[in-house]
């Protein structure tokens, strides 16, 4: 039976989905408050040193070498069998020189490919600007959907966006992946993608709204979601394929960016139905709006 004729009763499990989302949100918030995020150099300040050794080396060996050179607080990421990216929390030249000297002591053929320095003042400024950018985007979305559709549509849409953002942040906290400006770019991209998918569903709900009295909100939402399901599946799959390719074969430079996109697209597709739709359903069941 095709998607065009099969009517899936999405709203039958709306409360289970909302409970699951609440549980995941709680877990994400706990992770963010306890473990926190692995903020990149853009936000914390410090020095990034990218080097390649003449012979294969492991992260453990590099860490031990740097520790012997007095550099204890470092983050190391391997991107090949000979290449590593070292992030130093300190931003002074003495720490930079000590780290490079320690690695050259281990392997005289080490090649320094890149050195980047970001001071703590710049890091703080970028962090504040990132928060402002996300807040302005959410407020603008709330106002636009209120004018274009209904206030309730706007509230559930923003709730879905916050859901997607917090879960993606929770995933990065759990995995310890680095949060940089490219991650913020990925989050804003996910916000746009998720909102687009939610708007498609809610626009069909708006078109069917005249049938609310006869069908009821549960059947109306199921009908609207089923009518847009083929479009949702096609869009999600065609977006997931290149993003998955980027994540698997794009290398470490865009690894965190593509992971954020991958997670955001998955939870964004889910939230369009089981967060925005489910919340709208429960809201109208408790306080009907014609």
C-alpha cells in the first residue's frame, strides 16, 4: 500500500513521543550542566598547533610526549596515522614553543603545518555573538509564524526548534565533540531545515483547518501529516545522503559540522511530527481553538 493511500495514525503515540522527547531533553540538560561542552578555541581562546610526524604516531604517544614537556592541559585529535591537531589551553608563546619542542624531541622530522591563536577576549565576544544570533533567529521565527499562521503554530514551531537544538547540544556533550563556530553554523542550518519541514506540515494543517469541527484535531493532524509525508521522506532522504557522505568521508575538518547536521536533520524530521504536531494536538484538546 502506498503512502498516498495508507493513513498512518501518528497522533496515537503522541504522548509516548512527548514523554520520550522530555526524557531526552532532561538527559541533554543534565549533560550540559554536569559535563558541559567541549568548547573550541573560538570560544575559549588558546593555541591550535597542527603537525605531522615523519612516522606513524598515536594520540597516547603524543599526549605522553607533551606531558613530559610540561604541557598537561591539552586536547589532541588525530586526523591521520601521522598527523595530529593539538589544542593548548594557554595562549602564550612559551607554551606553544614548549609543545613544539617536545614533539620535535620525539621526532626530529615533525612538520608544523598550522598555528592559530585566539585570545580570551575574542573568544568571549564570539560566544556572546553566537548566543545573540540564535536568540534573534528564534524571536524572528516566532513573530513571522504568528503573523503568517497562528500564535499556537508559532509556539509549537519554536518549541520544536529548541528541542532540536538542545538534543544536538546534548549529543555533542555526550560524545565530547568540539563546539566551534562551524558548529553554530550547523545549528542555524538545522534550525532552518527543521523550521521548513514544520512549516510544510503546519501549512497543510492551516489549509485543512476548516474541517476541524467535523474531523477533530487528532484526525485533522493525522490527515495533514499523511498528505505531506511523501514530501517529508523525499526531502529528508535526499538531504541525509550527502550529509552522511560528508560525515563518513569528509575528514576531521568538517567532521563536527557534518555530525551536527546529521543529528539535526534526524531530530528535525522527528520533531516536525512528534513535537510540533503532538504539542498542537494536546493544546487544542485541552483548550480548543476554532
